[in-house]
């Protein structure tokens, strides 16, 4: 079976989770890893291979450019900080490498347009790494949204995504560094809430947003953020994201007939049988694969997990020979809404889109 050869641009910790997902995808392999230190690449490969070993050990590179020109790489995974992504994505496209990029995709919508233009020019696929978009749970939720009965006319959406990892986080983690992650918690966490809102509303952008930066790091990256989004038809949405509040990942959708709620919308508590609440009843998405005895049902990277599905879908799309323009649209719409929220938070004034 043909397998997509993935090159990792950096040895970031999130890559370990994606390595496992690629291993279980069935149609992709990690073929190379690059960092600015080849020994660091070798160590990362060795650590990952010990747990999930590909038949052929991936190559270690001591520069990103070496990986980008490698004939052994079909596509790249870009988990580097947001502030560094644009040039690497453009260079990857120039070298005909397909791209799966972590979120937020870019420091601004203008940067993202440069990235997407390069991808279009060189006929390469772009996808952002929002794993829940590949969860079969969304199909069941869409059925409830569209049946005209379960929720009826939508009125209000709300979301909360937060975690607190202690004060060392603000001294050592790049997500609190405005030069590397200018949107801070809004980019890291708010991206998911915005994405779910836009998906729910069939990719309609809000016409106006208001927002407030409730707290920020010493360098100016938002660390606690809230926003209101106003859509045509009287629909409104609000979200809160924070590096200062204990871990929560909640979303709710309210309509005139009923409501829908998920307390685990970003990463399901049970990746084998993800669920949601619909008007007080739990709806489960059945799976042919059951959680093995002793395994963590919320674990990453097993064969039916949403992160594994994301990589499987990415590889299948590339093997189809067709570019999925919807994936590009998802990223573009989310980035536009995020930019408006950040601008509203910075200025304290409503922003119209």
C-alpha cells in the first residue's frame, strides 16, 4: 500500500502525539525530522521509534532547508511557533510539499493569504491541525442541527476552553511570548471555539465582534480573553479562553426548540465512542472498535482517534490527486474571525468584518 511520507519541521513536543497518529493511520509514515541541531533530530527520532517504530527509520536533518528539498518527503508537518510559520510554509509549497500546519495558521490573515497563494500556485494541499474537524461526532451533530426539530432556529452559542499549568508556564512556554505567539491564548485555545462556531453556522462570518483582553503576559501575549460575535439573523456567540483557569473544554448551542452541549468538544473523553448531549439525552457515535482493557479511552493516536483520522484523511486527499478547497476555506474564515477578535481586544472597540 502506498503511504504518504511526512517530514516534521521541528522536534516540538506535540509532534510526539502526531507521530503516534501517523503510525496508526495506515496510509502515512514519518520519513524525516528536521531541527537546527541534527543531534536533537536524531534523539527525537530515537525516542519516538522506541515506542512506535516505522519499518524504515526516518532521516534526521540539521536544517529545515535540507528536509524541504528532500525527495523522500511528500508532505510536511509544521508545529513551529506561529510567528515563524509563514516563510516555511511558502518554502514548502515552492518545493511541492503538501502542508499540515498547526493552529493558529499565521500571525495575521494577510500572512495566511500569502501562504495559501503559494499553495495554490504550486498545487499543494493545505490543512490546519484542528483534529475535532475529523471526528465522526460532527456528522451526527450536523444531523441534529439540520433536522429542523431538535434545536430549531439557532440563537446563542457559547464556548469555554482553558487550562492552567502553573506560573513556570509564563516564564518558559512560547505560548506566552508575543513575538512567537502574538495571539497567545486566543490563538492557542480561542481558535477552536471560533472554528466550532463557524462550522455550526455553515462558515458564515460574524458581521461584528467585541472582545476584551482580561490578562496578558509580560511580553503582551493574551493569557485570558473573552469575546462576543454577532451574526446575521440575530445569532450571537461568546467564548472565553485562558491560560489562568483550570482545564475546561465546553461548547453549547441553543436554539428555539432545544439545545446541544459538549463538555469535551476539543478532545473527547472517549475517542472510541464520542458523545454529545441533545436536549438532555446522551447521543453516542458507535464504533466498531472498542477501547482495549486497561487503555485510556481519552488517549491520542489509536486507530479510530480523531488525530489519526486527520492524518488518514490528509493522506487520502493527497492520493486522490485533487485539492480540497474547503480545507483552505476553513483556515481562511477562522483566521479572519480571530484577527477581528484580537483587534477588538487590543482597541477596546467593536470591529466589523
